[in-house]
C-alpha cells in the first residue's frame, strides 16, 4: 500500500502561480498598476495575493498606481516591467480599469507588460475588436486568464499576445488559518451589483445576507473614499497610499473574521468562494450573471473538498465569443 500523500488542491493552485516567474523573474523591478482602492473585498484579496507573491519572490515594486492617481505621462524606467492587477474587470463592464489597461499597452510599447490573471467579458464584439487592434500591436504583452472562456476569447482575438491560463492571485494567500469557532449556521454572501444572478434570490430565504458593500459599514467605506481622494493629490498621495496598504489589511481581516463565524458560506461572489477555500471553510458557489463562477470552479476548485457548485443556478449572459464560431483551440 502506497504511503505517498497527494498534494492538497489549494497547495497545487498556489504552486501554479510560480509560472509567472517566467515573465517576471525573481529580483525584477516592477511598476504595479491598477491595484484596487475601493470596497470590493475580492479585489483586495487579489491585491494582497499579488503583493505576497512579489515579496516571496524578491520582486521589487518601485511604484504603485491605482485608477485614482494613474496618468498617461508617468515615466517608467526601461528596466522595469509593468504589471497590471488581476481580477474580473477586463472588458466593457468596467471602463475605468479597462481604460488604464489600454492606456498602458498603448503608451509603453517598449516595456514588457504583464496582466495578472483576469476574467474577460465583453457585451459587444466591436469593443473586443478595438482592444485586440491595440493589444496585437504590442511586442511584449503577457496576458494571464483565469478560466477557459477567457482563454478562448484571448486566443481568438489577441493572437500576437502571450496568453496563459492560471488561477487567481488570491491563492497565494493559502492557507489562512482560523482559530475562531463558528457560532452561526450559514452566511448568504450574494452579489448585489451588475453581475448579480437573478436566480440567487430564489435559492435561499433563511440566513444572514451580506455582500462586500454591506460587510463594510458606511464609516469604513467613507474612509476608503477619503483615501481615494487623497491619492489624486500629489501632496497627499504618498501618505494616502501608505494608509491604504495598512487599512486594506484590516478590511481583509474583517472579512476573515466574518466568514469564520459561520459553519457554511453560500455565495455568488467568486472571492466569497475563494476566501472560503483559503480558510478551508465549507462553501456552496452560485454562478454570476455570465458564467464566471462556474467556469472558475470547473477548472480550478472542483477538487477542493470543502467546495461545491450550486447546480441549480445558471448564468444568463454568456460571453460575446459564445455568439460566434471560434477558431480557438483549448
């Protein structure tokens, strides 16, 4: 009988991120662009995972810019790699972040540009064609995607880019150890934004309902607002960035404390699911409006024994590539 122990699926997902070192080698100098300064805890988890990855691999972050303080005239030294934050805002749903992304690709044609793992979604094919025209002109653009639908879109439209499939950067935070004993039964952590799946409201009636905007109270959100305003002013930019890096730690810890109070997490938030997995917390995942969650679960977290997919929920809006015959090979 074999005594070989199988690697934990979460250890395996974390290890997969090491392939990023092929394009951002250890001891590289980078500019980290489009890090989140808002109350979406999922994107904050992505940022913390990226920062942990940089620190663990001796990657020096020379400067950081968010959508609040980024401008097109930033002078980036030639020996630096430009690294754009990962997440789920690649496409035509979140213009501010996409505009930063496309501005970087356009204005820094001689730099290596690396986009950390993203989910891609476009409502209109004309918009992805516009992005493709720009991206395909860059000679050293590396795009990581988190799911097969995004891979299909990227390999179909961004044919001159280096595209690779990787899990979310938040997996770098594994494991998050929790010592609190759960005192409540189930948290319903459901989306309330434009990616909301209408079927989620039909799936449950009993339980405590939260989302990122309601997990953080009005005073916490107000402080985030003032930090973002401070980033826009040169005189207060440095101190605002320092405060945010410390304050965002508090926001992550609050989410961990909240989740640890429950025996079970039922969520339509991808990072409600990922945070639960990082904590080894039993969780049931509902799809978002366009299939991002099910696509992620199917390729990455289906082997995590604390996680399950709610098969009763179905995405209502597939990505634009689903409407046309694709030439991509997966």
